[in-house]
């Protein structure tokens, strides 16, 4: 197909049209550039707002659909199988019988057998516990000697081999490792004739200390 040849008049009309279109586009481009410049200035002068997706109420969390989750406190963590944890007993303070025995040994400065400690306890009970019998006082003394030479570890025991029973002394007079009486405290051991106690006429016997028995 042969191309149509344009006349000089047609060429002038086309040039005029496209020149007009170019002027219009240049004007529009100038407006676009001016608008962009103004927008950039406005953005530089406008403070930035922090956008947050969380709820406006502090501490409030929106819950999604479905059943609510159990709180952590409501969920019990399974414990380890086995025996329950043993409760620790609070250490009991010394009672009046314990103090009578400790005071008697401290005052005398000697290792004392049960008979002499019992005499001191009976003398104390006559003023402070007059309703107690001699057998009841001896029972208290026996329990105190077992406790002080055992769990409390306040008294040591020495068996002389020359008489029945033990002599009781302060724990500092004995070796911690072996429980034997230290040589520098041998002079504290004074052997005296045995006295008859209520235990000789009753089933009660000399208390066996919980510590190691050393001759």
C-alpha cells in the first residue's frame, strides 16, 4: 500500500498540533514537579507518629476467636515422681531440765555421772516442780542426757571402766573426730562412790548416748 503524501498545509497543521501538545505536557510536568517539591517540604516539617498495632489500653491483649487459654497459674506443672519432700523440723530450744544439767557441769567444772546430775535436778525440782516424784525427775534427766549428748551435741560421754555408766562433760573437752576425752581434761574426771538411784529399783536404765561410745 503506497503511503499518502502530505501536503505542505497538512504538515504545518501537524507541527502546530504537536507543538501545542508539547507546551501542554511541559506545563503539566512543571505542576507535577512543583507538587512533589511541596510534598517533600511538608513531610520534612511533619513529626513522625509512632504507629502501633497493640490495643490503646495498656496491658490489654485482644483475644482471638475460640476458647480462652488457661492462665499459667491454673496449669499445674507435674512434679517429680517419688517420695514426698521431707519436712524439716525447727530446732527446739533447750528446756529447763537441759539447762539444769548444763549449769551443773559448768558450775562444777568436772565430768559428772548421772547420779550427781540427778541430785542437782531433784534439788531444783523441789523448789520449781514440787509435785514431781523422784522417778519422774529421773525420767526427765535421762531424756535430757540423751538429747544433749546426741542431737544437740552439747555434751560428750566418757566411760572410765571403773564404775557403771558414763561421765558427762562439755563437748569442748572431747575430740570432735573420735569423741575421746582430751588428755588435758583428765583432771576433770573425779571418781566418787556410786549412789543408788531410782533406776536400780525400776526398769529405767542409764541413757545410751547417741554418739560413739569410747572407753
